[in-house]
C-alpha cells in the first residue's frame, strides 16, 4: 500500500478512492453531497481534492479501540 506522501498534493477521484480504500463511485457521491472536501475547476466537470484536506477530514472520524486492535492484528 502506498504511503500518503507518495500521492501528489492535488488528487483526482480515483486517487482519493485508492488512498481511502473506497469505491470511486462512493467518493463521487460524497463529493456531490459535500460530505468530503473537494473542488471543481471553473468550466471543469471532474472533482479535485487536496490530499492534506482529505487526510484531515479522515482524522475527524472516531476510531473505536477494538476496531483498531483488530486491524493491527490483521496487518
């Protein structure tokens, strides 16, 4: 799995999906709904994301201790 520093500062939808381990369609839906921080360049259709903003957004979700312990034993 690539490190977050391997990703460029500005990401497209596919890169965000890979970074977060999510489906591309789910990331697009979240972007349309405003659930995840994203931008559109004027006149452009695709979403763009700032890597650091996405990572900060992700940090806002709580992690339950038993889930974290389970994931560390699986790795």
